[in-house]
């Protein structure tokens, strides 16, 4: 078990993590850019550290180097990314491993694998897990339409890499 966790996030997800830390007797650390200096999540942590540069609040939460440095400065032995921002970034998980910090989430290898949906599906199938019917990745519209003919509607069209749900489209019927 770790003794102090840095939460590399803000808002409600950070506040919930700090509450859990309190209930478990774990010290908590918030990070924040200048623009979030008055955010409630900062007040709910045992300590907080400013990261990033003024004028770029989101970039601060995406900086693996600054977050790992803040964890070192705070003496945190774990980093929890929450969701969004760096939660699916294998670089943060790898940086934690390289610095002797527990990453509260999947390993860098798993994040690398699941970051590409086609590879993730192939790995799930190879492990004997059930998966939904899908097509092979392709940029050929005719090939994708032919693959959709073999599927039950509705179908979802999604980019192979990343996206976080953005760009996913539900197609209700073949004529759409």
C-alpha cells in the first residue's frame, strides 16, 4: 500500500479521490495550473503544487514530466490519473515505473495495447474473450460498407486509435 497519492486531475474526480484517500488514511496531493489556483480540488487535498505555465491550463495536466516532478517534490509514492487527461497515456505509466512510483491504473504495456482498438480486439480474441463483431481497420469505404452488411444494425463507426468516444458514430440502419 502506498502512503501518499498525487491526483493528476481536477474537479469532481480529484475530490472523490481525495475523499477516498482520507478514508484510507493516505496522504493526498493536488496539482493545479495558475488558472485553477482557486479550484475546490486544491483545497480538498492535504497539499497542492502549481504546475504548468500561465495561459495553458490543460497543457499543465498533460505534462508527464511536471506531474512526476511534483510527485517527487511532495514525496508521493503513487499517482492516480483519474479519467481524461493522462488516464490512458502509457507515457505516464512508464514514467511512474521508471521513477519507482506506483501508477494507479494499467501498466504502460496494457495502455499501449489498448490505445489501438484493432490490436486490443485481436488481443481479446487471442485470450478467448468474447468481442463484438467488427471489421478490420480500413480507409476503403466500400470495404467497410461490405463489412457492415455482415453485421446486425445498429453499428458504430469508430477510429482505430484514440478518440475517447469522440468521433464515434451510431448508424441505425443500412440506408443511413
